[in-house]
């Protein structure tokens, strides 16, 4: 059994990060490690980004996290068979000793992030240990759960953050000391980030991290659907089992602050002209004949005064702001805190999507959630839809709402940098 499967199924009092035997690409078999990595499954722009990753190397991890076949069952079986074949052929090999993994990302321009990858005890929101801040889409959770069942593996780590203070100095010192040693692997991806990974196997080091984190609380920065999937799969398997834990990257944002970016919307079936016409008398709309960076600056300025959005897809930008207060009073649920009611994502979903544009937020045929700003605009212009560009939420707003147990609308934030998929996997062995 994986060492992550031995604990009792009691509600955790803090973060319980457990060593595991990492499943990693053999550099001698794949050659270029960067060519087999991928962004997280929900960041890959489809179909263009997916095809690029598939073409970059026959062993790219995207063939596991986003398998392509004619039906969901066929996709998941294909991923499971691909994983079995790669393990049998030695493309993926299991580390000899269980450990935690120190992971570093560096863009060479001041963005340095370090954290620890391990198997985290899965908990419920009521336990107050791992705090979600966004709602999830049930069909996405079902899709990820089916893939994890088929492969019996955690194929990519979630990104969780905690606020380390004096209590976590041992972990911080271990990370810094380890980063000065030769890594297990090092590679640089197309986005300019260098990635380095080290293994921690010394019992004293593992005990120090376990003690440090035992009183900590974490915020899900990226991976709400996968965390919900972990919870579903844990409930399906009698404890103790490997499903009691899930693969995560934990980052101390006191020492390594993350970037918070927005996730944009692409409305496939709504032309820009129709979207703008429906706003007449409800919002102020100004047409901007500017570049994308200039349009984003205008959005940031307008966001200081209240809710604001950018629409694109017809060759121009349309700055949407100053919503009618009566419209908001009629459409935004009043039972939530003011900080939630005034979120751009709340107004977008409760007011614009539901009541003005009548776009179902959970229908992939009508809406896509895209992290890349330029790609969202390009797809809208190419396909005749509407890109809705968002301004990011401040991290302190996200954390404060999460501590109140209030979840934001789905896909409200994008924390980063996100861990590259493909550097270390976790097989759920019995």
C-alpha cells in the first residue's frame, strides 16, 4: 500500500501531508522533460493548445489528463491503458523511497515560487482545514472522478496555499536548504519558467514538516474540481485506503506570494452586437478602439469604481460598467455578504448571464472558461461569439470569504504560477 493509505479516518485538525513514492518520467526515455509537461487540464486551450501538446512528444502528459476518444468511457480507458503501457515500458518509473518533493518555479524575472508536494489527507469544508473559495460544476467533478477511477492515479497536483508564520520556520528552512542542492530534475518550459524538483526522504525532515503543518489551514488556490473529486472518491472507498489522500502542492504565500489573475468567459452563441444591445439602459457601454493592453488598463481603472467588464469579439473592445442599482437589487441574491454580492463574478453570473443574456453557465455548448486573455479574444473573433474579460480579485478578498464559508461563483480566480503537470504523479497502489 502507498504510505498515504495507513492513517485512521478521523477528521484532521490541521494539514496532514504524507510522503509517497512519486511516479516520474525517466529522462533517459523521454529526452526533453519540458516536452512531456503540460499546464493543468483546465488551463489547456482546446483544441489548439491540446494539439500542440500532443504533437510536442508522444509521451506528453496531456494524453493522460485530457485523453481524446469518441466517448467518455473510451477516453478514460485509453488514459488507463496509456498509463499502464508507459509504466511497463519504463517511460514512467516509481521512486524507490517514499518522500515529499520540494518544487521550484522561477520565471527569471522576479517570480519565484517554492513549495512542497505531497499526499494530503482529504477533508471536508466543515472541518475548516482546506478552504474552498469557488463553487464547482458537477459534470466536471464527475469527469475527473471517472478519469481517476480508471487510472487509479493522481495525475497532477492541486495548488494550495497557507500563511506560514513563526510556526512554520522549520519547513521554510528545509525548503531553502534543499533548493541549494542538486535537483532530481530541472527543465524550462515554453512559457519561460524553469522547474526544479527535489525529494525529501529523511525521517527527521519529514517529521519537521508534519509538525509544522499540523496546525495550519490551507486555501484552494487552483483545483477546486479535483479537490471535490478527491472527496467523492474518498467516500467511495472504505478507509483506510490510498483514496484518503490526494496529490497537492502547498505554498506558503507569506514567503512566496502568488499572482492572482482572472478567468475569462467565452460565450459561444452570443454575438457581440446582441450582447451590447441587451445592455441598453442597464449598464454603461463604451466602445474602445484600442489595443488589448490598453483595453485591460481601462478595465482596471473602471474596476476601481465598481463592477466592470470588457466585451470583445468584433474587432473592438466594449467597456461595460455602472450597472443599474435597481437591476442588481433584483438579480443578485441578498442573503450573501456584501463582499460576495459586489464581486464582478457574482454580477456576471447572477445578473448578466442569468437575467440579461440568458446564457446557461454550466453548458459547455454555450460557455467556456479560459485563462489566457488573448486566446479568449481570438476565439471569440474567429467563432463569432463574445469574450467577457474580467478583472482579477484581490487575494485577501478570496481568503476572507473562504474563512466565512462563502464560496465565490465558479472560475472566479486564477492563482499562479500553477504547477506543471507531468513532473511527478501519484499512483494509488494497494
